[in-house]
């Protein structure tokens, strides 16, 4: 497990949810090749959808830009290994 090595860049999630996000990312990295960002993101999204209801989004990669609106208390952006992880629940 690598969650102790994650670096949170920004978040408005409760601490417990942040820890779960990093744990899910670590689990995904144990299951998939580090270059398989689509499978890693899919795994994390499914875990969040299952635990916190549908509507979660996950972006994983080493170089990406983004602009989005999220529901309050559902956003985290962190680094683990060489990858960046952006997880949020969309807002209408």
C-alpha cells in the first residue's frame, strides 16, 4: 500500500474521504500497470460510486489540464508515485 506516500495538492473533502481516495488509488496501482491510467481511473470511480452514490469523476495521468464544477466537499487532487489523481463529484 502506498497511501502514506501520497501528497495532497488541494482538497475540500473530509479527511476520512481523502484517506479513502488515496487508499483506492493505491489499490488500483496494485491491480493495474502504472501506464494504464484508464483502468486506474475506472477502478477509483467505481469505488466512489459504490460507496458514495453515482456521479463521481476521476482523472489520472501525469500531465493534464482541467476546469470543472464540483459539489462542495467532494474534491481532491493529489500525487501518488508519478501520477496525479483528480477525483470529484460533479455539480449541476
